[in-house]
């Protein structure tokens, strides 16, 4: 989970920090975003490998994806409030809640064995 949170912090900055940098030309924003995204991959790939059933982890690929989306929303919520100084609307919070409900649904039930 630590790797997953770390990777999401980097990716959120890569995808959204340039919105605060109005003076950056588009090419510069793209280049800097790619540089920020590299550490994200360095963390995300091991997070998925260590967490996946095929590597001895507890999760299937769909479960990993839903967990990743839920973690992304937590990191993004903090980022959008503290860095972008934007407040999510009530509808946004409801939508986030639905993603968390999906994560809970994906985690429930029997664990699937690798075939």
C-alpha cells in the first residue's frame, strides 16, 4: 500500500500540478510531467507485482485496479484542496463514495485462486 500511495502522489503531481503553472508552455508542462511520472512507474510496477496473486500477493488484477482508483481519489482529494486550492462539490464527494463502494464490493467475497 505504501508503494501504491507513493506512486499516486507522483502521478497526481504529474497530471495536475501544471494547472497551477500558467507560465509553462505546453511542451514544458508535458516534459516536466513525464519526469515526475517516471518515479510513479518505479513504484507502481512493484506495487502491482507484489500485490498480485501470481506473485504471492492477495489480490487479483481487477481488485488491484479498484484499490488503485480508491487510493487515487484519496490522494487527488488532498492535492486538489491543498495544492490547487479547489473544493470538490457535493456531487464529487458522492461520486468518490461510489468508487469506494466499488472497492469494498471488489474486496468482498471469496478470494480467487490463480489458475
